[in-house]
C-alpha cells in the first residue's frame, strides 16, 4: 500500500509519538491544580508547546487558544465574531473554495439571520478581488479566505484581502491548516485577525489544534466551564496532545524550506509525466501558485471513477471531510469544472515520508488506471 493522502492526515513522527506516550504514562497531573508538583509539570509542557507553536506561526504566546483541531477553531472564530455582531445583522464573506469547517458554521450563522455571501474564484482557484471589493461596500463583520486550498494546493495572496477588509472595517479569518510545515509564513506579516491550525496535518496527533486570535481582539468562549485557556476554551487540557503538537510544529518550522523544495520537485515530476502520458490530463490550479506536494488531477472523458481503479494506492477525491457525503468537489465546481469532472478527479498529496520509488509507482498506477477506463 502506498499512502498519497497527506493533505488528509499525516502520521505522527516517531519523536512526537514517543513524547505523547511518555506523558500519557508519567505526566498525568491536572495542569489547573497549581498546588501539585504533578500539575505544575503538566502545565510546563503546555507552556512550552504554546511557545513552540507561536514561534512556528509568528504569533505571540498569548494569541494562541489550544483546541481539538482546526474545525473547532473555525467554529470559535466564526460563531464568536457573529455573536459579537448580533445587535445588527452581521455580514460574512467567504471565498467559494473554503473547507466545510468554515462553510458550515457560516451557513449556520446565515440560518440564524446573518447576511452570507460567497466570493468567486477564477478557473485557477484565485480569489476575485474586484468582487470582494464590491461586496465590502456594505458593512461587513468577517471575511474568510483560506491561505492554501486543501484540494488543489492553490495559495491565496492574503495581503490584498487584508488591506481591503481593513479599509472596510472587517476582520479577516484564514484557514491556515495546510500551511504549517509546507510553506514559511508569519501570521503577523500576513495581517490576519484569526487563523486555525491542526496538529495532524503537520505530523502530530489527531484531536488537537489551535486558534490564533490577534492580540487585543475580544472573542466569546465557545466551550464554557472551568475557564481554561484564559477563559476562552474550558475543559481539562489534553497535555500529551498539546505537547506533541508543540514538538511537531517546532520540527515543521525547522524543516519547512527543505520539505517545501522536495515536495515541489516531486509534484512537478508527477504532473509532467502524467500530462505527457495522458493527453488531456488537467492539473487543477496549474496556473496559480501552489503548495508543493499537492496535485489535483482531472481527466475529461474518463468513463469511471479513477479512485476505484487505483487498488492499494491511498488517495482522495478532494476534502476528506466532504468525501463522507460523496458529493462532487465544491472547490472544483467553483473553479468552473462540470460535475462529472469534479466527481472523477483525484488528489495526490505527498508528504515527508514520500520517496522517489513511491513517486514512480504512483505515476505508473495512475496511468494504468486511467488507461483502463478511458
């Protein structure tokens, strides 16, 4: 079996898993009990992880709220901003290619009375800045634009988005889940007000992530109870998971340049060979800046589901979350593809463990599968 779905999830690095196991067995104190030595040791690991993650993303430590992952972080940011704006009809703008973790809480806000608008993208998945500017003529509470798309790898230029939003008095939330460890960035330099991250996308464990909240912004708690995370996310902290996230983020930041260059080289090789061997093969977002290691491939005229013919090659047809509903990719549809192309496309996402040998095998299996059903 060859794994080529690293945008869906990544394995824990051995050192990350070792740290988790150690803490599960030896550091079991409740970090909220300041009187206990066991608890203070647990608190120390949380503090260290907060520093590591903050450094990796270019934030201050007090701007991080640990969560169960990006989905919770998305919900806290979007629902929180909307709750603050209840005195007037809040307005929220989303790019048409957002992850379901952003779309669904925004749509829930719309059901509760918020004014929701989607901003188009072009055929390469790049945001229509002119349309965004027009939509911002009306008072707007929040603009949501993901930094790098999980399906196509297309990277959005956030600077003009932030500039337009600031001029209009709107806040900006960016889903940066796919960026950590794949692309160097700094949340302060990007200028966003909120951003989300998930450990299992950067070789850490599932069930832990973080919300970045710019210093000085008020945000209500999504989960209430014991007052952890400065009152913004109650519940006894997942110390092993948080510590593991800190280590994974630290390693990701240290290795980002080498990882990015290697994965970009792999993607270029894969796409070049597939286009030469399969006439008509489309690389979605090929004309835009993309993350290395992510290739969304479409083959017009294909008679069957490409994925079902790939055997033990583990890939995806798009968002791992949306695939549960077996719907065509809304990302590819927003880019102007028809439903059949959107349903029969395949995403190859490579990662840190991917090898040259695996890459050659992936290419061969894709070609053989396509030729059987063309």
